[in-house]
């Protein structure tokens, strides 16, 4: 039986970076207000894409980042500091992921890093 090729529209919903959510829906999903999303945008934590009509659109990745900032703000952290903390956490996670990939690469290639 031939394998079905997923449609490009279906693939977008699986894409963490696809801006699928309007501001109202995004705020509802993370339990906040549109004003909070605007504030984290002004703090440059996330930069939503714009629809052809100029409306903000958010991805799942951006919503996870905004939700983390909301947790910190709810705990009493000023929004600017919360945004900086989230940026640093995200950078650390990426660096750890890259380090892990680099550690695995020589072993997967069957090579050794020793001269």
C-alpha cells in the first residue's frame, strides 16, 4: 500500500514554530491577557509574526516561552527580569543540547577524539 504524503497544511500544525494562534487564543491557552503578550513582545522576549491583516500570530514555541515568563511574573518577578531569565534559560538549554550532540557525534561515527 503506498504511503500517504502529508499535506503541507497538516505539517504546519506539527511545526513548533508555525504561527498558528491569534493573540486572543494564545492568551487563553496560557491563561493570561493579550496585554501580557504585548508586554513580553515589548520586552523582546518573543516577536510574533503578523498576518496579512497585521494581526499578531504566535507559535507553540513562543507560547511555551511566554508561559514560563508568566510563571515568574506570577511569582513576583518583574516582567523585564522574568524575560531576561527566560532568555538565559533558553540559551542554556540550547547550549546543553549542542554539547550533547557533540559528545555523541564521535561515538556514533565510531571514531575516537584521541590523537
